[in-house]
């Protein structure tokens, strides 16, 4: 089969479409013939040499895919050869075939094409596990979604709105702010002006602040996000685009009875109460009905052949991507 390989850490041009060995199906696994994958920010970091795959995972980039099952491993139940699925991966998505634990599989949701489903599992599992699992977002609460025009953000806005939450999102340009509003954000704020975010939150909440903040910046936004929390508020950090180290004012957090959580998805084990299979099962039970009702729809910026993954990575490096960039096998 063919897959995208990384010749050496570096820019998009290090990505090469090359012949590699076919994956072998193991116990509890299936092999998927890939229809589509998608570019996630973690893929760019892996290409640059900053985010190696966890032990035992494929060295091939790609954290999600869609396609058809072509082989079943020993002990797999509930799935058949020919089923159309999408899957959460630890790696291997930029390829014609990939082996994946059966517990990471989801059916392609009704109303979605097989291709569009290739950009769904990573954002769905990230957003659901954090907004619902970690932050316990409830109807009527206000959630601030940092980076609302990206793949995570465009999905999170729709999910939060479908759950009955009030949504505020940040983005960097007028057109991206408009996209956030169109997806369900009642307020969309330019993140370049930090003071505007706090002012708008206070105005929208009678001075309380945000009940939940989903943050992709990390250290650079930590102090400001603590200021933005409402009493009992929950800050969930899912990215480190703004660095990894910052000073935390525990006194301010204590007075607000607030909490800070930091989570990732890729490095989790397959099984166990905090494993990927448990998250996938929760997503299928809680989120898939909202998706199939049309309350969460695909947001696709570009569709490119998988062999042109370098061009897809250049789009991200240039900035301005709204939603997902899909790679068609």
C-alpha cells in the first residue's frame, strides 16, 4: 500500500507518498481501507519532530480516518467486513489502509458522507470528552471556546449549542468571527484584544464570567482565563499553542472555587475507565444522536488528495483554515 512518510523532521516538503508494508490485523482489531483522513494540528507537530507517536502506535501521521472494514481480527464482534466506519487513531491515518482497535470504531453517522466522516472522530472525541466529561457543561451555562474557527472550535460551538449552552467564541479575523456566529456562537470576539474578551463576557453574564472555558493556548492565556471564570467555573486546557509554563494564582482560583484541568487524547490507553474505547462509546451514545439530527454538521475548508498532504500542511502553516482539511485516499 501507499502512505505519507516523513523523510526527516521539517516543513511540509518532507512529506512523501511512498510504498510501505500493509498493516496486519491483530486480535481485537480491524483493518480499514481508508476513504479519507484529516489534518490536525498534532500532525504538524509530529511532522516537525515535536510530537512522536505513543509506544506501539504507527509512525505514519494521522489521528482519524473513515473507510470500509476489509479484515477482522480474532475476537472482534459487532462489526463486519464491508461496514462503513470512522475511527479514532493513535497514528496511521495518512495511508490507504490502517489497523485499529475495534473499540475505536464509530459508524458513519446518518446524513454524513463517508468522506466527511474522515474528519469527525478526533474532534468529536476531544470535544465531547472535555466539554461533557471533564467540564460537565450543562444547558444554560456559558462556555468560552478559544480558537472557534479551527477544527476543534467549529465542532465545539455546534456541540455546546446543541446541549443548550450559551456560546462565546474567539477568532482572529472578521470573516472567521462571522463563521463562529453562523455555527451558533451568540458572541464572537477578536482574540487579538484580550481586554475585549473580558469586557464582553462580563456584559453577557452580569459580571459573572464563563462557567466553562475550552482553551487551546495553554500558558499564554492561563492568567486571563482564570480572570474570566465565573464562580465554580471550569477551565479545560487542550492545547499549548501559547507555551507550557505559566504562573497560577491559586488564591484567585480558590476564591472562585474554580478548577483547571489539562487533558490529551492521543496518549491514552485503549481500554480502562479513562481509555479511548470508553470515550468512543460515550461519543456514540451521547453525541451521535445530535449529529444524526443535524445539530452538528461538517465544516470543511478544503479537500485534497492524500498524496498532496504537503499542500494540506502548507494551508495550516499559512493560517486561515476554518474547520477541517480532508485528505481523500
